[in-house]
């Protein structure tokens, strides 16, 4: 990948657009701090969250109400926020206006995966709760609380997703710098795009994902100049590919 002298021109506010998804360029060593309190819910909001969660559990019994990080302030150098619940995030995905002006912005890590053969992307499984069938950077997942931490290690979060989704161990991966933050306009999920270099070939990666991954992806694809995968692409991936 080229050094990040990207084709994404930084404007005065450090905000740019990728298919109407707001993007903030990040410093390579951006800090993520859980230093804000969990907002209280009104009675009506709690009832809505509980109703949506119960319905989701009936369709996806293995859903887990984990602690996920939500950003309250994003700058190129620092991201401040709080630990929330996945059920609150899911409620906003289903009913975007549930919290009124107090929007949740759940943070996720997304890899720009570079193998010896080239960049590899993944197509979300058709059974995915969110954006089924879309091509995205791999791996990807919510920033979760793993040890009640107040400072979030983005590299560790991405390595955990590599192991969970693709069956890769940390020794096979090298996490590079943070590149950008891209906000989904409807769900307000904020993807943190990061480069990750993997020692496996594309063929070996496919085998590992099939045998040890968690079926997050319906397919993996090796980017080639003469072949573009069919189907929709998450704009975060489009922005990351502009940097490649």
C-alpha cells in the first residue's frame, strides 16, 4: 500500500464524504478513551429497547448483550466516549430516532487486509443482522469491553476479530496504523479503518476461514485490477481502497 498520501483531500473541518458517509482522517496512533458516563434512558426508551431486544433474541437466540464502546467526540488524535450495551445499539439500528438528538455512535474496527497476493475483502453473510451481502473490509467488529478497560487498544480489538472471524492467530498478523473513521449515516456506527498485513496466501486464508472462522463471511475476494466483485460495497471499504 502507498504511504498515506491519499487521494482523500482533507478539507477545513477534516471531514470529507464517501458516498455520503462522513469520513474523518485519523492520526496513526489515535487514542480511544472511555471517559464519559453511560446515558440514562427514559422509561419509554427502555421499553422500546427491551421490545426490540426480545424480538431479536427470538430470531437470533445466540445474541449477546455485550459492552460496546460508543463515541461521543471524534477528532483525528482522540476519540472520547462511553461503554454502552449492544441492545441499545441494536435498538437504534432498528429505530434510528429512539434516542432523539442523543445519538449513539458505536465504534467498530475494520481491516484493510493485505496478503502476499494482494488486498482481501469479505462479503457479509446473507444471515447477517446488518448489511447482509455487502462487501466490506475484513475482519470487522464492534469495539467491545474485554477487561473493563478505560483505554481501548484498537490493534488488540482487530486481532481478536481476526481470530474470531478468520481463524488467524496474532503471530500471523501485523496491525498497521489507524487510517480513517467512517460513520454510517443511518445506524451511526463509526468504522475505524486500519491496515493489517497477514502472512498467509489468499488460498490459505480461504481454507483457514472456512475451517476455523465463524461463518461471518459468505465469501472472500482477492482484489484484482481486472475483476470487481459483484454486489454492494460498504463505503468504508471504498474509502480504504482509495488509500491503497
